[in-house]
């Protein structure tokens, strides 16, 4: 298993989001981007093919995400002396991602890295790839690339030339690492992640939907809570949009924002917005029909502080897109808010669920007082002709609570130094026992995110002896953990710093009982090699 929260390894993939967020002032045509390559890259690369279909050595044998191409261009800039204006860099990323990107199916299972949701343990990586690649990279890092087998071999050679101590690292010095990587690993990668795939061929031929228009958005901002909003994307040039966001948090507080977005490869949405004075980033993927967007929004200065984000296009049809909260305890009246568009007609919350009172009603937001009876299970919510399947979970008793993320890395910092603290945001997910009545099985019914109180305790006896829970940091009421200060602490044994190993405890009230769930946290030292690139 590999914990993918590693700032030094993920920084390059996450940096430059501002450059990906639609700030190109004027559109650059494909032939203009190709001319930039001819003018700036052919000192090292060569061109073949025709004028209509040029091919550039090394460049044309790869496909990558927008972030992947930005990393490549930044590496050429910092290591090879490539000189580009900011606008030229953005134009190149746009062109390369559009023409040599990844199909939607090729990013499935790895989008957490694009969305910067990296407090995640990867446990599906092949052992051979874990030993040759995964000891330095997350699986998503190489799985979000496509190359010819020869290009994968060249990548091994690049590592040996650029990082000659690679063979002296753990899992390398006890074997013939270069021979294994060059022969076996490169061949394996060439088969798993080849340049030519049917998925990419199909996506190139597919018609792409313009993402301009009005979108019904739901999401979560740590410290603020769940929200619903209308997002408008006004097209400024091909693939570029001005974006506005207007809505409400669950507590009724207004949400307002505006910014810009760029769409890469026909479906990769990248936006930079200022929401209520805070700079935020959106990373989402559109479905193949261009009618929905799914992804994550996070604070630009703290990618760890973010939450899920989804959007449904307003097509003039009635739609229920979310129910907040997504659960209802049988026998207890509770407020539910139905989020959607063109919500007209009778309200039906499913079998055994009664609307006792409509508290407020608009075409896009309805709040009701509801009460449930009957069996546990998922209910389809309807408003007139609009329906959302499995939108509401009815339960009788909370059986368990999962803490998400289950594992996280935070980092001490601040205290007058140049490296800020790296925080973490937690949420609690509730489950009932399901049909078999046994918690912790496949029959468990997921209820959704639930409000919780947060605390920490030492992870083990050593952490308890060192009083890690006293010095390593603390939670606020919103579930955001802030680690301790950097530097020596004279109160600790041998004046150690404020790192520690903690167990995160979420306590959820359910009727007259309380249910706890636990997660794991490592409070680490600063990441001294974290880079911030344009």
C-alpha cells in the first residue's frame, strides 16, 4: 500500500492550476501551437510527417492529462532552458491536452490525483510496479500517462540520468534495478498504458458538448458546509469560459463567486474562482453527453481543504439533483432540503415517508419537515415529473461511522518560518446495519455525511508516552485539524518538535446514543522540497 499524500511528489502535478484555469487572454489555434513547438522545441526534438499532420520526436509518442503536460513543459523550462511566455505555455497545454490527452475511461480510478484529493491509500498497485515506480510515485502518477513501449524505456533512462542515485534506494540496491525497469517494467507499462487505445480513438471521433450554459451545483466547503448554487459558464472563446456562482450554504448563508474556466480534451473542466473573497479551484470531468460534471473544489492555497462538487446542466427539464441531508431516522421528524431545477408538482419522498409541512418552496429549492416509518432502505424522491433514485436513506439505528479520509498526513509549520502548516479536513459517514443486521458487512446501508464532534487520541503506547495528542495539533468544530508549530518544543522530551501519530475520533449523536468512528493521522515535519511552479 502507498499513501499518496506526499507533497514533494504531487506538487508538480498540482502546481500550475492557475495556468490551467482558463486565463488565456486570446485563443491560440492548433497551427499556432505547432509553430510554438517548431520555434522553441526543435533545438532538441525533430519534426517528421506532413505539414497537415506533423509529428515531433518524443512529444508525439506520449499522451497526458493537462496537469501532465504542464509538468513536462515546466521541466523543460527549469532543466532545459525552454523559454515561453505564460500565454504560450497555456496555449501549448491546451493544444497538447486536446490532441494528445486521455479519454474519459482512461482517467477512471485515478482522478483523485487530478482533483488533489491525495489523503488516500493506494492498495491495488501491482507489486512489480510498486517496487520500481511506486516507491517514489503514486500509482496515479504513471497511470495517467500513455506512451509507446520505447517511450517508457526512455523514461527509465531519464530517471537514471537525472536521478543517478535511484539504484541505491530501497527496493533497488538489492537487485538489478535498471535492467528490470528498462526491460520488464517498461514492457509492462507499454501493455498497461499504451499510446494507442480504442478508448482514445473513440473519444477523438466522438462529438464534444460545449459546456456553456447554466448548471445546478451542489458541493461542500470545509468550515462552511454543504451548499447549492447556480453556476453560469459564459463562453469567451473555444474551450474558455467566464464563470459565476451564486447560491446558499445549508445554514442559509449566501455564497457568491466568479472566475474563469478552461475545458481540456473535451471534458476536463479546470476553473479558478474567487468565492466570498477566497481563491478556489475546481477540477471536474464532464460526462460524455456533457450534461453533468463531477469532481472536487478546494482552496487554492491549501489543496487539502476541499470537498466534493457536482453539477447538472439546466436543460429546462424538471430534476431533483440532491437531498440534504441524505438520510432520515425513522420516527423522528427532521428537515430535508430538496435541491434541483424546475421543481413543480407534488412532493413524494418515497414509501413510508410523510411530508408533515412545507417550510419553504422555490423552483430550485424546497425545504420540508418530514417523518419516516416503515422499513430501512433507499427511497426515490419525486417532485412532479422529476425523480431521483436512491436519494434518501431511511434508517432506524446508526450502526457505525466511517472517518474520511481514513488515513491522512498533516505537517507542522508556521512559527515564523516560510513553510505553512498543512492541515486536513475530515467528515463522518454514517451507516445502518442493513438487511442482515450486522454492521461492517456488504449489506450496510450508507446514510451519507453526518455532523460529528471531533477529537484525537494517541495512536499507540509510544504516542501516548510522548503525549502526541497534547502537542501535535487540534481540531476545530468543523472537522479541520491544524497541526502544531514547527521548531523545537522545550516541553517535549529532548526538545523534540511537534510531530506525532494520532487516532482521529468522530462522534455522531443518534437519538439518545453516540456512535464513534476512527481514522489515522500522521503529523509530519515540513516538506522542505515542495516546489511551487507556475
